[in-house]
C-alpha cells in the first residue's frame, strides 16, 4: 500500500485555496486523528492521521467503503471515542465527551425512545439541558412542523414507518440547535423511494435553517447529492484520499451528465484503489 | 441436442403491449373490510375462552364432589363457595387477607428498592456486576422459605421474620431481571441518551430503567409470585404473629378443625389474589407501559 500526502482535488468551480490555515468560518477541525478500537483478539486501527476542516454551513460528507473508519470517525467527533493521536476541536475547544452541541442521528430506528411520543421525544433533550417545559414544547412543535409530522405529534414511535422515525430523529437533533448535526448513514435502512424523498427533505431543511451537517455514507450518489464537500476515505486503515466540492449538485440536476461524471470520478478513486491494493 | 433443451435463446422474445390504468380507486369498499361473524369474534377473545375453561373445571369439581359425597376429604364447589361466603361475611377472610397483604407489601417494596440499588451498583462498575452475579447465583436457587428457621432465630416469631424471608424471595429475582434488562438496552439508545447530555443517576432513571422496563416488569411479576407463595408457606409454618394470623394460618387452623370447605375457601382466596394481581394489576401496568409503547406484543 502506498502512502500519499493528502491531495486536494478541487473541481473547476472554486480555485484550490480551501486549505488555508484556520479559515475564519472554520467550525470543526480534525487534526491528524488516529482512531483505534479493540476487539477481543485484535487492536484495529480504524483511521490513520486523518486531517480535515469543516466550515460553518458545510454539508460535509464522509464517504468511503466499509472498513474506512468513517462511522468511527463520526463517533469520535460525537465524543464517544477519544483519538489515540491528534485531536478534534469544535469552535477551538477540544471534544472530550458527548454533548448536546453535537446532535447525532443514527441509522438504527431504535434511537427514538419508545416510551415517549413524537412530541416528547423531540422535547426530551431540551428538557434534559434545562430548557423550560413551555419553550421545549414550543421548539419541539416548530421542528416537528418542519419535518411534516404535525399529524403524528402524540403518536408513539412504534406506530411510525422507518422514514417517519428518521424524520423525528432529525427534528429531535435540530431542536437542540446544535453547532453541528452528525448523521451516521441515516437512510441506509430505508427503501430506495423513501430514501430519495428523505434526501430531498434534508436538503430543503438545510435551505431553510442553514445548519452545519456531517453526513456519513457509503453511497457515492447520496454523497454527491447531499454534500457540498466530500471527504473520500480509503479503507484499512481509513486515510484521506481526496476532498471534492459538490455544492453545485442538488436533486434538480441529479440526472445531469456532470453529476454522473463526478460520481464516476469518485468511483474511480474508490475502486481504482481497491484494484491496485489487491 | 441443443434443439431439445429449452435454453433462453430458443425463445423469441414477444414484445407485449404496455398499459396504464386510470380507473383504479373504483373498487367497492365494502369488499375491502368485512365484519367477522359474532361466533368468530367471541372465540378470538382470550377472556371468553378462559371463562369457558373455568366453567368446565367448576362443573367437573362439582360433579366429582357430589359423586364422592365426603365433604371432609373433598367438598363440593357449592360447599366451598358457601364456606367462602360465610367467612367473608363474618369478616375472617378479609382480616386475614389484609394481615397477609400488609406483610407482603412491606417485604415487596423493600425487596424492589434493594434490587434497584444493587442493580445500579452493578451497572456502574465491573466489580459491581461480578458482585451481583455472584450473589444472585448463590441466593436465587435457594428457596427463600429455607431461610425461615434462621429468620426465626434472628428476629423471633413475628412480622420481621416474614419480611426478611419475603425480601429474600423478591430481591434476587428482581435484581437478576433488572440487570439483564439493562444489558439488553441497545448501544444506539445509550449513545442517543449520552448525546443529550444524560449522565449518572439521570441516565439510569430516565433512560436505562424505561428502556429495560419489559425485563424489569417480568422481574417484578416473578418477584411477586415468589413473595406470595413464600409468605403463604411461611404463615403455614408458624402462623400467628401478634395474635392475628394471615391467610396461611387460616388454612392451617381450619385443617386442624377438619373444616375442609373452609380450607378450600382459603386456597381459593390465595388463588384469587394471585389471579387478581397478575390479571388486573400487572395487566393494567403492562397496558399503560410496555404494550402502549410497542415494546411487548399480545
């Protein structure tokens, strides 16, 4: 396996000045992060000296095949896993443990609390963090309205479909008004039609609220559609392969040849790599 | 050869016409949903089926009792109900029942509180987990009633001995189930709770306990059944405490008087209380919690 310096492969739209040191709108800095975890028999290195910056308002996608450590990286940003080397800084402060400033949406549907209704689920983290009951309920209502679930306010999660559960999870995360929204393959367990609808909804929610998003996926199409910038990771261990700008794509031009060309280019990076490695 | 075997290239692909319907939605709605006949609806109700079984058992009991014609060995259903009624009206069974339930509630509540403390210690450290699993492995197989002689020695004849034995019957069963319940809470739910900033006791109370509630409820039910059985048995052994025995003592007393219908009436009361707690109280809690939350079916 050959080790290369991380190269910035900017698309023609912006000139390649993205790696300016400590840009003013830089929100989340991942500096030379190496992550390791233990299985009963092995010490596994999930990522090796990964460096990248996320700016305010980015829809930043971590993309890579399974085994590239992208989910582990996201969990580390969330504060569940301290890096063995390097550090993660949010607004210049080191991330040490999970907290409400980094809301997370998981792939699994059981992230919702089954003993709480939709409204209670969304309001719960706010109440935990000392927001008054009235304000928490009001903020919950607003977010539930934004994800079009007002009709299901007092329904328990087990009565919702998978897509609806993910919408509640997004509403719950956004109601916390986090600095960054972390999403770990949130649509991987949905059927293709629902997934597409959810992707569009996420984009229009972003148009509305302009939050910062870190999104993990292994689907190249999803990455290009959702992301404004994509970090491509190579597997075993995860290392930065490229960073690509994709802010010019959304659901309106998802059928365009440029979209397909970008997907093909990323596919080349991922699979070209795999062919030379084996 | 090749002409005899049906391979794909033997067939000409026939291009069939496409079509698109615009008239769907005209289906007659009464065909989509139809009411089941009454007999089937009744048979689908488990309460109805169980009532039938109870009726059948009552009839068999009555026939056997009449046929045997020996009320001292096996009284008829009507004799038993008569004795039950008489003892309820003269206040004997109600006072005995209340005496028993008082002891039970005290023991049960103490047992559940201790189980919660033990389990909280167990989930917060590895040595705590080992402590709980060792203790439950030791005490869970031990019938709590076996501790009664010791309890009598320590606490003397009376309520404290009974409470000690009940606490022992409840504590280990509930702690074991509660701990298992905590272990089955998914990583996703734990992580979700942590991203909200839940920590320490709030994490246990607001996340782990409700998430593990199906297992905890199962533990509470088992604990209840153990406690009830143990208490009746303990009362049979030494009965009178502070001049007024419980239901077990009522059964023992009437056996000594050879009043078999009253013995049966006592047993029937023990069963009825068991059924009531299972079928009404726990059922009510289940309906309000795990069933409503979709964590348990049926």
